[in-house]
C-alpha cells in the first residue's frame, strides 16, 4: 500500500511538468515575430510598393522589380544595419531626381554594405567602412554617383550621364585604403569643378577609364598620400576653354604606373612615375608633369606639350631615367640625376645635377653651377636659336666625355671656373692618357 501511494506521488509532478512545458512552448510560438517572406536563397525581396524602405536587420535583400521614382521621397532605401547585401538583380532603382536626394543612404556608424548587379538613376551615399559597389551602371547623379567610406571596394561600375552640382565632389568619392577597379566614367558634367575619382590616402585605382568629362575645372583623379594608379586611362578632359584640365593630383609617395594621361600631373614628394604615356596638357600650367623632392620618373613617353612649357619638372634630389621627350623641355632642380633619356628637347639644370649618357637633341642650359655633364650625345646645336650645345651660366661645372654631332661656332659656352675637357676632333684624334676626359666634336 505504501509503495503504491509513493508511486502516485512521484508520477503526478512529472505529468504536470510536461503539461507546463508544452503550454510555454505554444505561447512562445504564438508571440514570436513573423519574418518577411524570403525569396530564393533566403533573400528578402523588395518591391516597388515597399519604398521608401528602412532596412534594420543584417542579411541579404534582392530587388524584385524596377523600383523607385517616388518624387515626394528624398531617400528610397535607408540601410540602418551592418552586414547587408542589396542585390539589384539587374533591375533599375530610381531616385527622386532632386539634387539633394539619394537612392540609397547608409546610416552613420553602419558598415559592410554591398550593393551590386543593377542600374541606378541617382546617387549612393554610403559613408561606412568596408562597403562594396560592384557591377553597377549609375546615371543622373547630382551630388556624386558613389560616396563611400574607408576600406571599400568599387569594381566594374560604369558612370555616365551624371551632372555633379556640388563643388569639391567627385563622381566616385572613396575614403582611405579603398580599391577602385575596372570602372569607366564617360560623358559626365560638373559645375565649377568636377573630379572623376577622389580617393583617400593609400587607395588603389587600377584599370579605370575616365573620358569626356566637362565642367569649369576638370580633374581625372585626386588622390591622397601613398595612392597607387595602375593602368589608368584619362583623356578628353573638357574644362572650360580647355584651360583647366588636370589628369592627376596626388600626395606624397604616390605611384603611377602603366597609365595613359592627357592632362597635367602634379605629384608630391617621393613619388614614382613609371611606364606612362603623356599625350597632352592644358594652357594654364607651366608643366605636363611635376613631381616633388626625391621622386623617380622612369620609362615614360612625353608628347603634346604646349609651347614654352616643361614636359617634366622634377624637384631636388629626383631621378629622370630612360624617358622619351619629344617636345619642349625637361626642367631639373638641385641635386637631380638625368640619365639615359632620349630628349629632342632642351634640358634646364640648376645646382649639383648629374647629366649622364643621354641623347639630347636640343642642348643643355644650366643656371646654378656645380653640375656634372658627362657622356652625352648632343645631336643639334639649337639651344634658344643659338649655336650652343651646352650653355653654362653658372660656375664650376664639369663637362667631359660628351659627343657633339655638329661642328658649330660655339659648342660649349662655359661659365666662370668651369672645368671643360679639351675637345677631340676626329678622325685621327682619339682618347689618350693625356686626354681621357675629352669631349668629341664631329667635323662637317
């Protein structure tokens, strides 16, 4: 009898616990929020009727149809969450068309937004970090086409038919450490100023084409310190009266390699320009390319300069090696090295330069002194319309082992206390131990 009562007392609480657990689970299910219907792959579809929309949950969203163009709505989609993917699904997202409005806006403090695969009529203002814009066609932007934060990626985007009204704004604005790759910008307009790309410090811009940009003052690229431009093509910058066309402005430590540039280039200290083609310039600047102190200019081709300007202006302590210059002049500041260039232009020197093993078709003019001019081939003596291959206005220059291809009246016009090796006139006269540093003058 006692054992039966104990069995009943033990069994009853267990049944009550099971009943309570079942009721709790049912109530919890009833009050859970119901998620939005998902499309294929668990993505949340967005329809035109959903706009304007604020996304507050991380996840993947897909545009199910062409959407937008609500004139009374300034922002079509606001992203107020991290880690969001917005797939436009090859559809069109259209903004209101007003200058101050955007198609998509990312809330402050939000990061890691991806927008891809579609067409946008309007602008993107997504200032967070580590964003991605991929495979987009953007038109009708007013403030910019894409504005994004540091560490972002912009790839395979085409920007055409935008009219940027705000001063100091670019078609693409990306903060420090961003990558802009395989993008094309064509037939865009600006007001007083337009830049194709504005990129922050340490950004990489590669294989982009910027052409047919018009406005008051037109830039191809404005980049910060340590920026890299690789394989960028900039042409047909159509500033007002073709007087304000700057291909590239970059800060200290910039690298330009494999670029084709029609317009002026202005780089900071310690920059490198290598394997680039320069094809034109505006009529405002006095140079086609200017680099700061301690820079390197190597393996480039310069053509299409404006009369009376510099093809290259290198500041003190810089190197110009193995370049081809076909028009006007090369200007070298103090302590520079000019070596193995083919230049059908005059070379202008200041102090302490070393000019070695160049083919120079238009002579050398130095104004400072203490330069070393050695082992160069000078083809024609037509420096400033005079019969002078090397015109020295400074003092204490060393001029040795040069070959002068024409025998004019004055091959070398020396300055005070210059050290000029005796001339050797072939045939029959050769270098000897008595004259190991002689300059060679060919008789006509």
